[in-house]
C-alpha cells in the first residue's frame, strides 16, 4: 500500500495478527492528548480524568460492538480497569489496552462467523418466515457470557441475530436470481 500523500508505506499486516502500538501512533496519541485535553486549542477543554475515561471507553465499545452481539459482560470483566484507566493509558501514550480489547472483539466476530458458516452447511432451517431476532441491542445490557449469547438466538449462529442465517440465505437467493424454494 502506497499512501498518496507521500507518507511512508504501510506494511502489510495479517488480518488475525494482534494489534500493537507503532511509534507513529504513540506520537499521534501524545499530540492529540496534548492538543485536546486541557490546552488552549481545545473547543471545550476537559481534564482526562476518570469521568472522561469512562466516556471514551463507552464510545469505544459503541464503535466496535454497538449492537452488543459479540462481546459479553464476562469478556469486558477481563478489562475491568480500562473504563477509568483509559485516560491514564492515553496520557502515557499506551493504546495497547484498547488494542487488546479490539483483538478480543475480532476473535469473537471470527468465532460467530465460523459458527454461522457451519450452520449454513447443515439442513436445519425451515424458512417459515415466522422467526424473530433482536438486532438492535445497543441499549440492552451486556449478556453475561457466550452461553447466554448463544441462548439468545441459537438458530441464528449464536450471534444475537447478527447472523440471521435464514434471512441472509433468502436475501442471497433473491439477489442471485435463484428461487427461494428449493
């Protein structure tokens, strides 16, 4: 990949490789923190305290799993110091905790995708059109663990409706011009 702006080329990274903080990212985090947290350049300067850390953490979770269909309360408990400690991590130019959480998210997405693909290979769907699933869980509490997530909609790939396998299959058949009934 060669950037258009003349910056250094970005090295290719395996899709499943864990994220790590580069020197450029550290410098950028430091610069952003310096400019925006309590400086005269900030529109609304705020100290990067526990309250702001919790807000940053909340928005980070919304960005990576806003539908609350991949991560669970059990997963997030592994990062229990992150909500109030994110500010300290950013101040110290350490984005590795956020990357670790994102790596777990990627792992959960991969697991759910593989499970859904496995379901598609089985002849277990009725396609009755009467199934329901909760696809917008942004205001719902985090489910306790992966078993609770799987129980929410086991026929949909244990992903809380994100992998509505029957509906996705019907959409595929319609878009590819194939008949729905086979």
